[in-house]
C-alpha cells in the first residue's frame, strides 16, 4: 500500500527534508526519481526551510506567551505589566553637595538643570540638578544645603495633546532616561501658561476622576512612556494641553564615585560660589535585567502593595532603591543588629533587618538608609520597624592542588594553572558575591576537574578571612563573626603551633616598633604574640575568646595604634583568618561570600603513574639508574594549620 502521508513530527531541517523525499518517492509520479543533484532538490530545500521557519516561529510564539519562558525584553515587560509591576529604568549617579553664594541678596534660586562638572578616570562628566532649590541669606552668604545633582543632561520634551490622533504617545525620547528624575507638568494651552505638576500614580484605589497623576511604562527599545487617566480613573488631558516632560539622560554607571565638582560660572547671577561635598556620586545603574523582572514581577504581585513577608521586603527594596543588586531580609526572631557587635543571633522582635548589596559595591550612606526607611513606611505593618544593615564580605582563601596527565596535556603547566584560576574567577563572579549563595566544596572540585581532560583529581581546601577595621588609638573591644563553625576536633587542637587563627600585623599601646599578631591556643583563648625570627613570644595569652561552635571571635578591650600593610598594600584593617570545621561554607543573614583570588594558591603536579603507565619513575644518572617508588598518585595538601 502506498503511503501518501508526510510524517510531521520532526522539526529539524534535515529530517523535514528527508520526510518530504520519502513522501514523494512513495508517489507513482516520482517513484524512480533521484532527488539529489536535481532541480527538485532546491524545491525540497525551500519547502523544508519554510516548514522549519514556521515551526521555529510557532515555538518562539508559544514561549513568548509565558513570563517564565519568554526571551524577548518586550514580551517580559508586557507580562510584568499585566501583573502590575513597574520595570526599573537605568539610574543616574547622584551626588550631594552644598553650594554657598557670596552675596548680600535676600534670596536666591538654583534652577533645575544647573550644571556642575567633574572628572572620573580622566573622563569629564556633567552633573545637573533635577529640581529647583531656593535659599535665604544668613549673614553675607546664601547656602543651598544638600543639593542633589545627577550625572547626565537635563532634557525637556513638549507635546501638544491631540486626542484625535490615536497613535499619539508621550515618550521619554532616550532609553538612557532615569525615570526617578522625571517631572511631569501639564500647561493649559499655548496661550494659557498655567502649569499643573502631576505625580506618579501608586495606588489606583485612592484616585478620583480629577486626580492629577500620570502612569509610567517601559515600551519598545527600552524607552519609557508617560500616559494619563481617562477621566474616570484620574484626570484626562484635553486637546490643546501641552505636556512637558523634564528628566535626566545619563551615562549610567560611568560616573559612580565622582567626588570633586566644579561650579558653573554663576548661579542666579552670583559668581562667588563655594562647593562642599556632602556625598560622593553613587547609584548609577543599568536598566533592570530580564532575570530580575522574571523574579520580581510575580513576587510584587503577591505582595499586593504591602510588606508582610520576607519576599515582600525584597521586592520593595529593589523598587525603592534602584541601585540594588541583591537583598537579604530576616526577621527579628532570626537575629538582630547591634551597633557594637554587628549582626548577631540574638532575637529582637518588632524589627525587620534588610541588607542591600549595590551594583557599585558601595554601602548605602546614612542619608540613603534614612530615606529608604521612610520610603518603606507606607507599605509596612505598623508594629514593624525596618533597619538597614550593611552587607559583610566573608572571604574564601583556597588552596588548590591538582594532579594531571602530562601525556594528554596540549599546553604547559602554567597554562593549566591559569585555566583553573579562570574557572574559579568565573565561579566567583557568577555563583558567589551575592546573598544566600553558599560555597559547596564538592561542586567546586567537580568544576576544577572539568577544566581540562588532563586533570585527574584535585584537592581544594578553604580558609575563611574577614577584615577588622580598628578604631585607632581607642581602647575598645571587637567582635568578628564568621557564622560558620570553626575547626576544633579536640581541646588544645594545634595550640602549640598557633592554633587555627592567624592575622596580619598591627601595633598596640603606642609601641611604634613591635608588630604583633593574633592566634589561638586551641582551648578557646585568643593570644597576642610577636616574632623573633620564627619564634613566637606571647604578650597576652587571654586577649579574647574564640567560640568555635558559633564561629565567633570576641576580642577584649585593646588599644590598637597602627595597622601593618596587607598584601603589600597600605591598609586600614587587620585581616584575620580561621580554619572552618567544614569545607562547605554557608553565608548567614547579611554575609556575602567571595573568593580572595589574590591569596588563593593553585598548584599543579604531574601524576607519575598516569604519565609513565607505571607506579614508579626511573631516573638515570651516568651509568646507574635510580628507581623512585610512588605509593600514591593523589595530590597531597599541606594545611596551613
């Protein structure tokens, strides 16, 4: 029986073409036809390509219909909008300055768009005010306090409303616009210059038909659109109205860190201008990523405009502080923050603790923390107080030794070690450096085994390091939290050789010559010693307490008067390293893990058994031969403790 049906289950181009050939060969008209090398083959290619395109487009269409599988930014943004989620634009670096004008005039105004200049890494940048400031005279000067200036250009766009044009849109014309700087005003007409300033709508349940609010959404090409109500849900703009949009177009992250600004030639006619830096530029950021939108949109929808759960606070932190890279939130029942001890496990009910890692790596300033807490207030439960806590970096110093087969290695040993370092660097950037990202030893060892087929095995151990920044010249106690159990298999473990604690050098009590260090006795006591050659002389055998089970160092009151260089670089901190009880390290609360690539050691060795095919090697000297027996081909790791 002749098969006159085409198999339509395949989507691969070659299989589609083969199915078409089988179908044609089963027809009487083409039974003996050779399709290869003929004109018919070109037609089959065309049919197969057409089918392949249709299948691909259908697959893409199906994927784009759902937030989880969508790949196009326009689709993801559209899905987020249906959930009521507003996508974050890029952010302009913002600095704070105070400007003093030498004048006897009663008042002066610093208008929006006032320009200041600065240089970062040899590149000039312009900062502008996004708002107008006014100040009164105090003596012989007028001071504008804590003026916010944004990197970029201050842009004004005007639209005349024409409701008969169904395609009219009110756009921010550049996809580098920072939407947090927008001012939206509506002028009655070209002949009536009365201006009404509109605010961004946040809760439509509170709107009336005359509410002067605007709505904001991201559209194609990463640009943003302003739109207005319909006369039922907020006020509708009328024909002839002039919509005026003012905003900052920025270079995003390029000017973060700027801290030296030059004033314009004059402000409101005054040329005698003195600038004082209040806060260096920070907050420059890229537009919200697709992964962030996919994660945050459903959580924002679940939050329903209020902060109750941890995920609610995580979503609102990203919405209220655009420069957020990642957030860690914990309730007071799981720990608290003490100004002298830092983050501790002691409960403190009635508070929620929020730690934010920024895109720039800089901690939030005191002003930013205060502003963020105020921004949370409309959404929090009345009895809960948000507290912003700085993130803490817990450094991982790795000691990686690996064995490799030299007969299968295409390059050199240094090339192989560099490849291992590159893999660790990628792992560090992609899978650490964020909250709640643990270090799993077996996973990392597997990654390193897969770097090159010639690598046979590796042994990778980890040491924990934290930096303690002392208050120089002040007698004070300190607490260093590792929040992972520390190695102490028995009482007095390694006490005779310095224990599991080590530190960089520092000086105490004003002694300008004697450099001292920390170690421990294996019995829970921190010690201070100095070196004479390799001999340790202890000046204090009870300098503090180490709680091995909690991973906590409590340093008794001490007067640290100087700090030695760390890694041959001038430092303000002492680095204290400890050996953990487990090779798996889990960050807790505000901790962020990061591999210290400067001090990480990577060492490769040839596996003799693999390279010679024998369990021994033979070395020839003159006419004699020496045989060296290798009892194992595995790498041997020498612990630093």
